[in-house]
């Protein structure tokens, strides 16, 4: 009899949990901020558990859309929590600060089931020449079309940057980074995530613990500073045109160096796991280091 009661209780709780996955409530907030075109627009955005999308337009205004969705049942406590998930906004002198605030959670008995789940999505449409800095904990960030400073950071989420010009700085702990058709300086860092980047770059910085890096220097790339590529347990692959000039220093611990079909001059070091030479009109250095990863260099 006790076993039957226990089994019924388990089934009952699981049923409640499954039911809470369905239904829900949504809410959308829209804000507009007029910017002075003679001054640089700056945005600082912070969130804990939400995705962020940034796009551009040719108007002197910033459009902000905040959408939230309550997952599960609509009890009084859950609705109260949902209503209190709100953006805190400050706008002054062309600077927009947004922080998404979440109320403290108060779990009851069987707290995992009673905790509300709110899905948050934020969207910014901004002037092209905007500096933007975004920090999220558990969420993805997607930015496209900017010509200002871009600084993105996520703990558990992917970062995607497309057709941006200017300094780009990207950091994530457990997530991938994808950079497509960008230009300027690029700085990337991951703990457990891969980086794929292509563009017209003037310098690149890449550091990862357990991730791979693939970087394509498209036609028109010209180094204006040294580049560093470093990973512990991951491969590094560089693709570039024959016109790109640089000094090369490669060092691997337990990895292979593949440069089949590549032409270098002024070779200073050539071993199984070390290589030093010059490519084209060399002024700046590409330094590549791996502990347990392969290095490959290819022509575009």
C-alpha cells in the first residue's frame, strides 16, 4: 500500500511538471529613444537569462523591444514573478543603459516545480555608428551591421557577429563564436567553445582552453598589429591570401604543423612542432601556440 501511494505521488508530481511546460503568458514592451547624430551613441546592456539581437537602420533613434513569456501555469505567485521581470532603463546624452531585473525567487516545497520559468528576448535597432557593450549569463547574442565598438560577453551562450566594422571583442565561457564578413581588429576568447571568423582583419587575438579556431583573412586584409592564436586542447586553422604579409612563429606541444603548398622565406626554425619564417612583406607577427592541438595554414 505504501509503495502504491508513493508511486501515485511521483506520477502526480511528474504530471504537474509536464503540464507546467504548456500554456503561458506573453508581454511586449517597446521603447524609442531619439539620438543626436552629432554625438556617438553608446549602449550598455546587461541581462541574466535572455537572448539579445542588435540590428541597424539609417534613422537617428534607438528602438528597444522587450518580450517575455511565462512558461507553465499562471498561478498568482508565478504571475507576480512574471510581472516583476522588467528592464531598468536610463537614457541621457546619447547613452542608453539597460539592465533586465529579475525578482528573487522563493521556492516552496518541491521548489524545482514551483519556480517560474520566464523566456526573455531583447531586440535593439540602432544607428550604424553605435558603440555597444552587452553582457549576458545564459543567453545568445546576435549583432549585425554595426560600425562602432562591439564588446560582447556571455557565460553560457553563442555569439554571432555579422558585417560589422570596427574593434570587435568577444568572450564566452561555454559557447561558440561566429564572425562573418567583418573588418578591423578582432579579439576572441572562449573556455569551451569553437571560434569561426572570416573578414578583412587588421589584427586577430584568439585564446581558448578547449576549443578550436578557424580564421579566414579575406582579400584586402593587411596587418596593423601583431596577432596571437593560443589554445590548450584544440586545433588552429588559418586561411589567407598570398598578398598578406607577416612573420610567423608556430609552436605546438603534442600537435602537428601542416603547411602543404605554402611558400615562406627567411626560415629561422623548422622542426616537427616548431616553425619560424616570413610570408610576403612581413612587418607584424602571427604567433601560434597549442598544447594538444594541430596547426594548419592554407591559401584562400
